[in-house]
C-alpha cells in the first residue's frame, strides 16, 4: 500500500487515478453511481482490486470485469461472528425452515441529516429497503446454497416522506432450506436483526443486535463493536483471503434476487432462478 498524508481530496476520479498507482479502490458513492464509477475506473486503466459498497448496482447490468484483478462487494455482515458461526454449524445439519428479520426506523439512521433527503429515500438513487438491507439476501443465499424460486410482497406502506420501498417480505426456496422467509423494513423503532433456523438436529436463534446465538437453549455471546465487520472485510481484501468476501458474481446474484422479488411483487406470481 502507498503511504499518504490524509485527508487528501480530489474533485474528479481521473485526477485521483493520475496521482498514484493504487492497489485497492473502494466505491462508496450512491448506489445509482456505482456502475458508472466502476466503468470509469476501467476506462482509466485501473486494473487492481475494487470493492463496491453494497448493493453492487441499483439494477442488473452486464459488465466485463476481466480488466480488474478482483471486483468484490461490501457485504460486511458475512464477517459477523454469528454468521461465520452459522456457516460452520450448518455444514452438519439439514435446515428445514429459516426466518430472517431486520428492521430499523429510517429517520434514526443518520440523525444529523434529514432522512427524506438521503439516498435511501429516493428510488432513483438506488434507495429502498430491499437494496439498503440486502445483507440478509446475501448472507442467506451464501449460507443456504443459492436460491431456486421466490415470491414477494413489498412497497411503500408507511407515512414516511420517501418514494422508495419501506417494507418487503420475501419467501424463498433454496438448495439447503425449503422454507426461507425474509422481512425487511424501515419502520421498526426497536432496531432488530435476527435469524431463526430450525434444523433436523438443532434450532438456532441468532440476534445480531445483542451479539448472541442460542443453540437448543444454550446461549453463546460475542463482543462485536460497530466497526468489527468492516475491519475484518478490509483486512481480508488486503490479505488476499477471498474465502468469505462477496464476489462480483455473488453480488450480481443478490441483484437478481432483488429484481426477481420486485417482479414477483408486480406480477403477483413466483419468480424462478433460471
């Protein structure tokens, strides 16, 4: 890596790329700007590692990533100790039913800013709960072997001053679990993030807010600070350990789930992963 005094600010990407031969670039602007920024990096001749903040794009695009060493997606919750623990536990169990729930009141996300002016509130900017909280779609697809079909219901149901979706409920069938239910919302004033999995051998209840997992009544606790998963993700990139990181292809698969859920919601029918 290159030593540099911070902060250093460039008004244009081209100016920044002329300054040095970077090894690792992070794209963390609005979701609707990810695709063009990745394209600009390619056009400018950058060929190193890129990590794109989740979700990868606001829509499903075709893009040639062959010029880059790696393109990864910032689904940092894969590095949460509860998720990595489940990854190991599920290798020895048949999961019959899965429920994942996440909800947080949008006006409390960024208290220093007017929530109605944030990208989360604007569908055209790539906002909306199904994209903002797509961590669940990523880690479940990762843990459960990929999705086969889904049906979904979602939209803007609250009185929040937004034009993006604030609730989504998705039911999926995956290769490793026949019943998967995911609920995402912008309205829960308690702030909750939980996973319940009922297996042939064990029952697992993971609470990511409390940092604990209950297995058949026996609870394990983990101390996880706010930045832990981000540090672990970036350390994995710098150490070139890609085993847990979300690949470009996996990030595109999450986008496929999102667009299939939106199609299912509009058409009121099942969507299949074909």
